[in-house]
C-alpha cells in the first residue's frame, strides 16, 4: 500500500502556494488557469502514462531527470519529468507582493558574484530575454558561486550540476495571454513584482548544506 | 493598410519583391516586412485577426529588425577580418534570418477561403501527395501529428527532396529553415507551431489549431513551387 502511494505521490500536480488570482495584475488568473491547470497538469498526467510499466515507474522526478538527460540526447521521459519539476519550482519562485531587492546573505552573495544587485538584475533579464524559442532563465548555485543560466525547452541546471535557486519560464505560454510578444515587459514585471526572495534564500541554504 | 485595399494583388506582388529588400550602406542588402496578400481578419475563423496582426507586425518584424542588425554587425566583422565575431554572430543570423525566411513562406502558405484557402491541390502536386502519402487526408494526419509532437518551438513542413525527387514531411526546431534538415529540401508548406502562432485563440490545444489551419492552407502556391522545382 505504502509503496504504491509513493509511486503516484511522486507525480502530483501540486497547487501553487497562492490562489490563482493572487498574482493579479502582474500575472493574470487566466494565465495561471491555463499554465498550471492545463500545461503543468498535462506534463504530470503524461509523465504518469509514459513511465507506467517501465523501469522509471516509481522513481522520483530527480531520478528520471538525471537518467533521461543522456548528455543532451534526451530520452523520451525527460521532457515531461523536467517540465513537471520546472513548473512546480516556478510557482514556488513567486509570491503575491513579491519582487524588488532581496536582503541579508542573499543580497551579499549577489553583490559578491555580480558586483551589484543591479548587475544581477541586468544579467538575469538578458538571459531571460535572449533564450531563443522556449526555455527558462535561472539563478543557480554551484562551487560556492551564484550564476545566471539560461536553458532551452525543458532543460534545467540540475543536469548541468548546479542547484537551481530561482527560475522564470520564458515559454510563450507563460506570458502570451498577458503580454503577447512583449517578453521584456513580462520579465521586468516578474522581477519587480513576483519573485519570492524568501524561497530563493531557503533554497540557497539547502544548496549550501547539500554541498557540504 | 490603404495600399493593400486599393492596389490589385498583381501590382502589390511586384512592389513586395523590391520593397522587401533595401539597399543600405556599401551595398549591404537588408530587409523589410513583406505585406500580407490578405487582410489580417481574412483567415478567420481558422486563425484570428488578432493573432495575424501580432504575428506579422510584431514577431516577423522583430526577426527582420534583429536580422538586419546581425547582418550589419556581420558586414563590419567580415570587413575587419574579425573571425571570432563572425562566428559569434552565426546563431543570431540563424535565429532571426531563419525567422524571416520561414515567416515569408508561411504568409504565402495561407489564403482566405474565398481565395482558394483549403482547396485541395490538383495537378502534379496532388498526384505526388497521393503517391507518397496515400491521400491528402493521410498527409494532413501525418503533418498534424508531427506538428503536435514538436517539443518547444518549431515548424512542421511538407517539402520536396529534389535529389530523391520525393515529398517528405519533417519538423525543424525554433526558426531553423527546412534546408537545415537537408540541402536538397525545398519547403512547399510550412506550419508554424510556435505558441505565438495560435495561443491567443487555441491556448494550450495545439492539435485544435492544427486541425483548423488546413482550412486556410494555400495549395495553389505550394503547387506552383512544386511544379517550378520539378522542372
């Protein structure tokens, strides 16, 4: 009983940590209804079907992601598994009344590794704006250093050996209803109004602990 | 807007060819947005006027603007013998040049229903489709399935392999033109499956967009290209 509960429990469509209309006017309820309710849900449902009866069945998302990345020559389950992971991480990267400048240790590290918060902001914006086609931009932690990374389609820094700390989804479905083609406006809105620096700080602590 | 409604399509076609290229400083050929041969709302209900306007005026225009910038930088770098900049610019050229190439084809691949949009291909292309795919329905089913399966952004194509003299269905990622899948491939019909091509109307349901887009596919144009390339 416990074993089969664990199998399906790995692939759960967790609701975002806020109501679907809580990010208005910066990210509309309509966007979240589709983005979480349709896109994210489909990745989870399709992953369940895809791994059923295979040796990936019952494995964690992390395990599937690492084992299907295959150095970039992606195996079939990678897309659904990574996108399920990425989207849950994305919702938890945001909060109502978020955005602005972080403080404390996180700010100190951003200033250390980017020379200033403004330089980090510029670099993160640029990565998100210049990821061509579908993808994600990240703040990631590796070798005791913070860095900005951009990835195509479903790829995330886990497979590149880094700890993700923050992400923005730049697939068109993430912003098209609210911003149409205006991705730069979406990115600015995300940075100024949505980022949950608390979540980022908590992940940084976890990353530092995990790196020993 | 005014030009499009007053001029006949033949005149416009002549203007289009020359106006899509501007000769700049030192003979560097840059590009401008080609006019659509139909109004933005003319493909409804298959593709909304809102999508057509944003797709044409914002997305295609941005590819052209960025392509021109990349070409100017490339021109400078080539003339300076700056090999590393020349190489660095290749991805911007592929993305944006590809975007311009692909969308220029796409607008011609579409036509309002009252101007032949959706009318099945006749002549040699019609026969070739039956030979290679069994029927037009067979081709449509295959292209729709492959278009739906594209992960992320890209295109699904019906192409002619000139070397093997056969029709092929293939997909490309991002704005890669069909020729990146094979030097002898000539695009006949391309369907944009980037989310911007359908999201405002069809949201996440890409298969529904793919079902409906066939109603406005301009097989006359595809046949013209096919017949020309088969000579």
